[in-house]
C-alpha cells in the first residue's frame, strides 16, 4: 500500500517530502505452533504536503487501497485498515480508512 500511495502522489504531481514520508505497520496474528493466521493489518502513514495539495492528497489516500494489488489480493481474508497523519503547513490532519 505504501508504494501504491507513493505512486498515486507522484502521478498527481504532489510535492511531498520523500525523506519524511513513512509508514509503520502493525499486525495481529492468531494460531498455535506452526499454524498461524494473519488476522489484521493496520498501516499508519506520516507525510507532509504543501497546502495546495491537501485535497488531492486526501483523495489519493482514500483511493489508494483500491489500486494496490497486494491489498486487493488479501482484503477478503485479512482485515486491513489505515490512518494518516497528514501535515499540511502548520496543521496536522488525521485521516482514517478501511482498507
């Protein structure tokens, strides 16, 4: 999903700080012994964009799971969610979405 979002931003010509664009991922597994199952994945993005790119970035965030092949491959088997700390100028906006 990180790569898909990064591509969506680049495709929209949104200037973002490539050095500070980060994603952290948390997952939950269940099972015993050698047989485990991934129950859920949560992706947290942290990125900064210029104020004029706010709306386009919000759209890219909302739509990026639909364009991610990995997400599309596992979405019916694994609960995938995401949130983002979107820094726009001096403001930080928190966005959330289901995968």
